[in-house]
């Protein structure tokens, strides 16, 4: 019979000549907590195992026997329909309809279906305004809830598709490519709203909209699927999808760089230090190259140093929360106040890193600094770390500020 995690932990600890109390001190847990895990009275989580591996020099052997805490995978891709928005007394919902029906309906809404010689002809000035509208949606999405922008973004996709169907080349191509980018953004906002299935669908549709006009967007879609897997804590799927996204070496360097960065984070999630470093080095090289396209920037553009932030994120996953906290302390100053989604994401991870490192006071301070950002952006992916932060703060039963903060987080997470 295979030894339990607790039995392995005790064996490795004794082999290293380390007392129970010394191990507890090194990983910033109570001696009682470590004792309960060794004796099988409490289950270890992945972070506990990674910190023990680091303290005992066991090269990921403990982390390998802890099942990852994964979220449910996205549902299979539905039929080739599209979504329309229904607004009813202030509520918002989406309904799937056949593509032809949507096109006809959208044309009617725009006022040119069923008429002759009245279809809008889009000139470069009008196209520029349509592009500016998308840029404004993206800016709004960095600072507020996805529910505020998602309906407008979806409507913009359908407007652009309908206009593309009614305009000649080369404007048709420009409109279809812009529709593809807007659809990709709808996927990201769906993920932020907690709808992984919707995120998957919009991402795939984005690649289909571009089709042969920009075949490299298929690589970007694979990268986005890898990101969705990353936030499900599925290290294997993250690495596999991110590598597939890099197979098209003729794709834009930014696409390849984003995929390499995601691969690095997947390796970190799996505890693979060498794989992480190699992929992150590749990402740094690629993201430093100029982007080939003149269209909207692919992926997030609200932070300047993606590589440093990815490294900090990954250091935490590698069981080095102290190093992660120190790097995030440096990098948070470079995230603009208006980039509230990024501030919430990395601010919460910074607080979590401080808490796991045992610095509960700084964890409370770091959390307070981004509480308004957390509330404003209402991010499902940020809430993953927020739940972990709430659980971690619960280790300090007698620390009043941590207890008060934890109660606020519990209320926020309901």
C-alpha cells in the first residue's frame, strides 16, 4: 500500500534531521497544524506540500502526491449558433439563435434589412469610430465589473458582423477582423464573470470570425484556452494547450510570447522549476519583439512588466511566498490606479503571498490597499485567490485585524 502524505512527510523530515517545530517554523505553520497532517488528522493542500518540499529539499515529491484543487472544466462546445442579448426590466440574459436569424435580426435593428440602397457604407472615419468604441470598452473593462461591459461588447460584435456582410472589400475584411477581436474580448469578460463555458465559446468564435483573414488567431485561441485551464488549476492542460499555441512559429511574437508566459505559469503550478524558467525566458524574448499587427493589442495591455508579474505569480505557486511577496511589493507601484482589475488581481496575490510567508500584518495592509478595486471589478478569477486568502487568514485565530478582515472577505465572497 502506498504511504500517505503524512507518512511521507514524517519520513522526509526525519531523514533531513529536522524537528517538527523547526519544520513548522520554516513553512510558517503552527506545530499543531503540521502534527495533525503528519498523523493523518488533517489533509494537506498543494501550497503546504510545496513549502514542505522547499524546506526539506524533496524536489516536488510531496506536492506530487497531493491532488490539485481543480475547478470544473468548461462544457463541450455547443452547436454553431450565436448569442443575442435580452433585456427585460433591468435583467440581462443571453439566448442562442441560429446564425442566419441573428444576422437578419441585427440588420433589422440597424434599420437596413429588407430595404434597398439604404445600407450603411462604412468609410475609414466611421471604421475608426467603431474601433475607438472597442478601445473604450476595453478601458472600461479594466476598472469595473464585466457585467457593465459584456452586453455592450456582445452587441458590438453583432453590429460589426452585420456591417461586414453589407460592405465590399477591403472594408469587409477590416470589419470582420475587428469583430474577431471584440469577440475575443467578450470571451475574456465572460471568464471574468465566472462563465468559463461562455469564455470558451467566444474565444473559439473569435478564431472562426477571423478565419483565413488572420489564421494566427487560432494560436491565440489556444493560448486563451490555456489561460482558462490555468485558473482551473489544471497544470497539465495549461502546459499542453500553451505549447500547442506556440507550434505556429510564424504567428505574431506577442501571441507566442503570451503562450510561453502561460506555459511558464503552468509549469510553476506543477512545481516544475526548470520548465518554468525556460518558458519564462522564452516569453521575455518574444514579448520584447515588436507586434506585427496594427490592430488592437492582443491580451491585457494594462500592465507594463508582464514578465516580472508572471514570475511573482509563479514564485508563489513554486512554494516561495516570501520571494513572491517581495517581488509583488516592487511591481504593484507600476500598475496604474486606473487598472483596477490588474491591481485587484496582483494585489490579492501579494496579500496571499505575505500571509503564506507568515507576515499577517503586511497581508492585512496589502489587502486593504486593494479592497475598493476588488469590489469594483467583481472578478471571478480574482475571487479564486481571495477565497484562499480568507482561508489562510483563518490560521491566525487571535489576530484581531486578520479576523475582522476575514469577516469582510467572507461577506464579499457570498
